[in-house]
């Protein structure tokens, strides 16, 4: 007896404030899937060979996704829709739909795949699949390559390259659009950020991810929540140790390209967990402090004397911007900082930071 299968669709989009709360589970499922099929080789070109196990099916599907196949028809023996479940492949990168028919225990299923531009750009760099990019994506890819080459020509250390990427994103783009309740899909993409000049956390994190890879850095995206709202940021590996970096949170709002803060630059799990949550079992442990921005440049103040020394050192070098972080030391108001600039010939002082608690501050003087 022949019966027609219902069409079932799996679509996942990462959206600031409105995307699914179970996105972390989706990423977990995806990572587990990749781990499961690792080492299994099964060419999509041989997809006409009947599928006889779920492991074989996962390998074929995974290879199809890796090669950005548009459609794939499979014959599956002893088919069970609950076992051969496309939601196994849940990912914010890929949308999958399936339709077909079953005769007895044998199913003929046609799978259709669509890939978001972030995935296509990343894969283009990783495997050279430039033919999968549309005209706008290809133009953005070229811009990213040019920026990466510029950074690599100027810096040699991974830390300096990371900082250059961070500063480029923070000073060039702004978080948005802010005038809509639900940002458009484009605002979640690298293409949107590069060409429109604004985007949300996914666009920031994915841009950092792709530029990082192009500069030879060991980077990845991480999903979770920040203060209860779904969020994406990055993890980077430096000298064998991992750090969190959240470029979105380091971009001040309202946007001001002249202000640079590093309060979310190379944090430990403990540091970033003050505002962020994530599935810690699915990502590397971040415990190192060597390349935390403020530790690396000795810009940590634990008392008034240390703060005074940081500011005086910066001014003696002719710097008009001073950034530092207080730890176990609280600045209660702007007067605590302004007093350090009295008599030094400045007419205006602009301060970014949260008074009343320890944290990062940035000062611009003129």
C-alpha cells in the first residue's frame, strides 16, 4: 500500500530578541550530529544507493550540507519518519524541507536545502565554494579578503590581529536598526553589516568569525543569552588557551566610532558569565587571563593610586583617549575621574562607563 508523506520543514533563523529560546539546543544537536558522522565517508554522488541505516543517512545528509547541495533524492529502506527526522539537522545556517512517498517499508524522499549567506561566506573561505555565492555575497567576500590582507600586512601576532578586527568592526559599524521592533533577516547577516553599515549580534559575531579565519585565527561563534536575551558572540584560541570576545557588547550605543572599549575582550567564563549564559558542555572552557585586554596592557586599577598612574602614563604619551578597568575598586561618579585631569589644560572630558560598580571605562579629552 502506498501512502503520501506530509511535507515537513525545518527552518531556523537567529534573530535578536525574537529568535527561538531553544537555539542553544539546536546548536548542540548540530555539533553532536557532526561528531556522530565524523569519519564516515559516503559520496553524495552515490545517493542512488539505498539507505539502510540512520548512520548512513546522516553521513549523506551531512555531506550534502557541507557541499551546499540544493536537492537530494534518497531511497530509504525500513523508513521511519521518527527515526529519519530532519530536525536532527537543526541549524541556524541551513533550512531543510522534505517530501516523498512510502511503498511498504521503502521510502523515496527528496530533500531541499537552502543556506543563509553567513554559512555560504564561511564555506567559501573554508573550501573555495565561490560558485555558491550570489553577486552581492561575492562582492562582500572580496571586501572581507581585502580587509584581512590589510590586517595581516600590518600585524603578525594573533592578539594584534584580533584587536585590529575588533576595532575595525566597532569603529566602522553600528548596532541596528533600532527603529524597528523586529530587525529584518538582513540585519543578521555579514552582507547586511558590510553593505548597510548596521546589524545585530549575529552579524557582528559572524563578521568577526569570518575575518578571524581569513587572518589565520582559531575562532568560532557561540550562542547563548545575554541578560536573558538570545545572543551570539565568539570564542578565540590564543597560545593554546580559549577566551570569550563579544564585539557587539563593545560597540557603544548610541554609536560613536571614536570610542573604543574592551570590556568584553578576551574574558574568562567567570567574567563573561556575569551577563552571559550558554551551554558550557558544548564549548571550550575559557579560564586564561593573559590576553585579556586590560591585563595585557596593565590597565587594571584596584585603587586610586593605580588609576592615577594609568591616566598620567597615557597623557605623558600624548594620548587623548584613556581606557582602563577597575577591579575591587568602585568609582562612584564622574568627579572621581575628572579630578585627575584638573590643571592639565583640557576643556572637555567625555566618560563612558558604569559608575557605582567595578568595570571598564573609556575617557576622551580635548
